[in-house]
C-alpha cells in the first residue's frame, strides 16, 4: 500500500514536472516567436527606410540628370551661336577683302589703261 502511494505520488510529481516542462518549452517558443516577430518588424521598418532613401536618391539623380542635360543644351546653343557669329565675322571680313581687292584691281586696270592711252 505504501509502495502504491509512493508510486502514485511519484507519478503525480512526474506528470507535474512534465507539465511544467511543456509550459516552459511553450514559453521559450513564444519568446523566440516574439523575438523573431520583433526582428521581422525591425527589418520591415529598415526596408521601408531604405526604400524611402532609394526614392530620395532617385529623385536627386533625376534632378542631376535634368540639370546636366540642360547645361549641355545651353552649352551647345551658346557654342552654335558663337560659331555662327564667328562664321558671319569671317564672311564679312572675306567680303570686305574681296571688295578691297576688286577696288585695287579696278584702280590698277584704270591706271594701266591710262598709261596705255598716253
């Protein structure tokens, strides 16, 4: 009888210890799950922050590309104007030189004709 009682007490103690162990494992698993959830939320927040940073950098890059393209357009426009102005100046100089040469040739022909007529 005593042995049966001890056996029963030990069985209850073993059941209680097993129950406590299961509860402890559940608590540990829930802590792990909670920690995983916290880390997951932290990673999600970091992803959102990084996505915002990417969007900001993309906007900065787009603006820089736009400014660069505008500077190229301005440079090419200014360069074309300068080239056209230089071409016009050279043509004007060439025309003036041709007129001066024609005037000298005309004067020379008149002089030769005048000398021939003498």
